C-alpha cells in the first residue's frame, strides 16, 4: 500500500498536467514514480529536468542504466530496479549486462570504473577516497564524466528514496533486490 498517494493524471491541472502529459508522450504511460512525485510540482519538475539534462550528457544510455541498476541494488529499491531492468533492455543492455550491473560489474572497462565510483559515492555518502578518483581517471574518466556520475547517483538516489518512502506500487515487471549479506 502506498504511503504517499500516486496522483491520478486525469485529475491534474496546470503545470502538473503538462509535465505528466510530457511523461506520457515520452514513455507511453505515466509510471507511478512520476505520479507520486507529482504530489510536489516542484519535485516533479526537478526530477524531469535533471533526468532530461543528463540524457544529453556524455555518459551513454547503457552506462546511465547500468548506474541506475547498481544504485537501486545498493539502496534496496525494488521499484527502480524493476523500472531500470526494463529501461536497460531498451538501452541495449543484455540480460547478462543487467545482472552484472546489479552487482556493480561490467565487462566494459570505462563502465566498470563508472560503476565502481558510483558504488563508492553511495557507500561513502559522497566522501570518496582519493584512490577512488584516481582509479576512475586511470580507467579514462575525466572530471566532466565524474561529475555526471555523481549527478546520476543523486538522481537515482532521489527516486530510490522517494519510492521507498512512498512505498510506490511497482508498475513494471517486478524485479527484487538481491539478498543482502551480513556486514
């Protein structure tokens, strides 16, 4: 059961109606994440703006989806894991790529560096070690890409946390996070 009600797009008006209409046009429907975020028009607008801006960045769609899967798994968000499993396939990730990304792994050296850095950002709450940045740079990532990786972590952490707080009903084929090992 949702802890925050998902807004019915049919009852939206003004800017929220326009924003949800743009989501429907882009995705073919309005996923529950956006319907929950619509409870705060400013939050919905910010979510869509950051997501749109990052799609024009230098990270590939495959890398952005792999990052989303890694972050969702680390944050224990079944909603985002379910959504990005589907979106990742649409971006060209294979089933094996998706399973690897869930575990923070990739056969692509640069993508692996991005996943390692993102995982460090999540685990260390941004306080990454100099060695983490050095490894990212040694793998070919530059400062602009590093900033985009942090922005992707922020975007995905926002959606992870919002869905966890709201207990958003999953409206994608359900994928459950992997069992957590004892620390």
